[in-house]
């Protein structure tokens, strides 16, 4: 049974949708511990609860998590640190969650900057986008760390020899700013068996690579652009069917199963959330706008991460690369 701590107070739709997500995901294989204020937890039964007096609003400064030690996010991370749960899930402020995870849980040895790794849909199933929003400003060495963590994550998800690309404005080695050009050289030298070179935004979903490495600012924009495009496609498809004639609607009815699979593939809620990679315990960041369906899937992702031992996999891969002397 996987022990999951859930931040009831994190997210734009907290606590109502977070609690409903917990109800949807309750099963014999999962023990969910709810962390929230007394008022938020008053109307839900059947779960173990931890009451707190404070929570972090979505616009909070990241460092506030370290000062507000009775907040739901801080308490959840402490429970994880103390091994009372195996994974912590929050849809709260990304910066605060990263800061809290880094300072409370500690970084994996030789990892300077933890990052947010998100599986996004692609033609071969998924592509790991890292960093998807944790670090707006990075050095070239950080991007190499992200690549190593993304490789390990992709391996855990079943890719035997993942391919890595560096997100840039063009494929040529000379493209980009100084940081990306330096990162290109380091990746080419240290991860030559996996690194395919620069990739552009349109490559993220084509299956050309298994891991796309970038800074958190660009990664977050890319991720949210994909989410917006997916919503536009689904809404346009629905409106066109509604406006169509009888035969077109009949054809759409015959394609109902195909459309349902398309919606599942494109809906970002299906993926639930991503992992804060590079810290010593397992933390899942759900989208700030998560509804109950997304929270339910975030909990499923959390359980999968525990069973696949993602933290151990990243720790081993980081050590292997460092010991080989290939990184720097």
C-alpha cells in the first residue's frame, strides 16, 4: 500500500476539487493522508487527516514556505522527510514547493538544481519536458543535470536508450544564447551516446527525442502553449460537429471511440502532474488549475513513481555519470 500525503489547500480550486480528487482515487492500494485546515477537512470522512492552521496562497513568495512551518505544504514535506508517507502531492505554488522540497528534503548528491519533469504527449507515447517551470534562470551545468535526470526518468518509464534534445531556436550548434551554446558542448561531450543536438518547439511532440531539456521559463511556456493548443483542437472539433449536418454527425458518432481516445491523449489532466526531480524523496507537482480528475491522476502518478523507485533510479544514474567523469 502506497502512503500518499495530499496538500488539500494547494491549487486554484482548493480545497473542494482537491478533496473530490482524493475521493475519486481512494482504493485499497493507496492510503491517502489529507493535510488541511480544520474547516477544509470538516466535511470529509474515511481518510486520515492532519490539521494545520496555515496554508500558502498561489501568489506567495517561494521562501515563505520555510517560514510558515504550520502550513499544509511545509507539514506535508516534513511528513515525507520523516518517512511517515512515501510521496507528497501538491497543486500549490511551484516555486514554494521547489524551495520547500530542496531545503527540507535535501538534494540528491551532485545535483545543484532540482527540476520539474513532466511527461507530455508525443507520437511515440510521451516526451519528458525538463525543466517545466521550477528554474527560470539556469547555468549550462544545470541543463546537463536536467538531462541526466530526464534520462533516468525516461528509463524508469520504459525507454531503454532515451534520446535527449536541447530546446533552442534552431538546430544548428551555434544557435541560442551563451548558456545554451555552452550546454550544447557539455551535452555533446558528456552524453554523446544520448544527445542528438538542438531541437525546436515543434519537435517536442513528434517523438524525435524522449527528453527535451530547457530552462524552467521556456519549459513552462512550452507546456502551457501545448495545453492551450490541445484545448483549442478539442473545442474546435466539438463545435464543428455541433454545426454539421446529419450525415457528418452520424459519421462523428461512429468515430466516438476515436474522439474519446484523442481527448484522453490531449487532455493535460490525464497526466496529473510531474515530479520534482533531484531531491531525496518523491514529490509530485500537480497543475495549479487542477480539478478533481487531474488530482486523481496526480495521485496515480505519485503511486507509480513510488513503485518504480524513481528517486533511487535518478540517484544511481547521477552517480554513474559522475563516476565516469563524463559530466565535466
